[in-house]
C-alpha cells in the first residue's frame, strides 16, 4: 500500500485506537497493521456497475445516494487493496439457446471488466499470478484478479474454460443458485447427487489450466466430490458457517475441517448469517438492481431512493457486524488461520449494519488483533492464504 493510503487509513481508523494490541505487533496498532498488510477480497460483484451511464469506478460514491459498495477511492483509503472481480451469469435453461445467450453475456462482462481496468490502469492493475499481486502492491497500485461465478455459460464445451483463462480468469465455480449441467447447487433439489459426468471433466480441466476451484454455492455432495477429485487446494470465495445459521448455502464445520486438511480455505462472507428477508418489494427491487447497468441515471437514482426507504422499515438480513465477527472467529477457531480468508459479497447482496461497504473492513483487523491473532496470521487471512492457493495451482500456468 502506498504512503498516502497508509496515512488515510490510519486517520480513518483513529476511532478504533482503543482496541487491544499484542507484543508481536511490530507495526504498532491495528490501524497501522491494516494499512501495511496486503488485503484482498475474493468475490467482488462490482462489474455489475461498470456499464452504468453516469457512473464511474474512479469516483467516490455515497451509500446514501448510490447502491455501489466499492469504488477506487474507497479502495485507496486503505480498506481494500484488491480482489477478484466477478463475471456472474444468471442460471437459465440447459439448452443450446440458453447456453449461447449465457456465453455472449459472460464474454461481454469479461470484456467490460478488462475495458474498465484499462481505463484506470494508472490506479489499478490486472493480476494473473500471486507474484503479480505482490508486484502491483509494491508499486502502490490496486490489484484486480478475474473470476467466474457460475460456469453455466460454458454449455457443454469444456474447452471454453481455456478461452476464459486466456482472458485472465483465475478462479471459477461450477454452479450458482440452481443445478446446471456441471453440478448440483446448494439451494436446489439434487439432480446429479454432486458433480455430473461433465462436471468431473470440468474439475480436470480447471486443474490442467491452473484455475482455482470455487465451491461457494455448491451442494454438500458437489463440495465433497470436488475436494476429493481436485489435485490442488480449492476455495470458497464467499461463504458463511452453517453453525452460525443453518442454511444449505453455508458450510458446516466438519466440511470446513476437511477443507483445511486439503490446504484449502473458506473466505467468510456477510451473507446468510440469517434468512434472507426477500419480501415482495425487496424481490422487485433486487430484480431491478440486477439490471442497473441498463438504466438511465434518473432510474438508477430512483432505485437507490426506494431501496434506502425500504431499509428504514426492513433490512434484507437480520444480522450485523457483531454476528459476522462471531461467525468469523468461530471459523478461524475451527479451521485455523491458515485456512480462512475474506469474501464479503460486496455489490452482490453482501453488507450488514456496521459493515455496509468496504470502508468498514479495517474494523475486522481490529477485532482480530483484539482476539489475539498475530500480525502474520492476520495477513495470511487477508491475502496470504488466497495467494498460496493461487500459487499452488501453478500460478495460473497451463499444464
């Protein structure tokens, strides 16, 4: 992180000065530590906003007037040094027509990410390897990896993974909210009882290409089979612990231990720490939000106004920063600091009272320090574990 960002982060962090410190804190207090270490988030849905008319990734946005939870200025404040920007595709019919439309969408979204990053190349750089991330950080630049949420756009052509690998994608998950041609989803009735035959080939190709397998959204059986079949450690890019809220989208403690035993990691999220309060009005607004990139500025502003008005009477999640930290600390206790990371699901439904956008992330470091975790362990959880898993795949090199 550059010197200016360090000073900004330390200033913003002053309210947390009362947090506990430990003798191994060679850098001083938690504010200094957070501004000094490399911080990554493994699941950023912000590309949803990249095509919005009148909206710029380079401008600072206010949650009171804009729904975006992440932009370059807020990243530069020291809350976040980088992460994985997501190409997300909604699940559609398992037909040739459905696959073709999804592929066109995924290609366009991937290209949009590239174009946006290129536009701001003086402030954020594209990373393909763990070494790239460290180099960019040393240069004082933000870091952008690319990932795929839902491999549905590949259709039945596994070779398309190589195309997206060539476009810079270094992480992908097989499935999202519904079963597809590759695997069962955690939130659908089992069809394949885990991976399909094509899904097993998907795992092999992911390993061959050196792409990190993301098990978030996968059913328990899918997770089990990917963990067994993959030659390299896997990750959950944005998942919570089932012991905090008994929901199939979350990972149980036994599977978290199994993940750790295979050198993988779970990136703890702010989602599904309660049931989702998807009332008819919220569902209507959420459906509109997914199309925000096509709206004129006035309609975008109206959506934000209606969303914030609804927040005054009902929150989407019945959880807050305290519940998030309780879950995160339990996950660390179960798996150990070598197997936990962070993926809040910013701009994809994440965020809670007390941790509404990325500017709140330094509070996590303060709590980890107060809980007695060393500087080295905290840095592992913020970036080291993710970079280790990426590097274990061969750093993104095709085998």
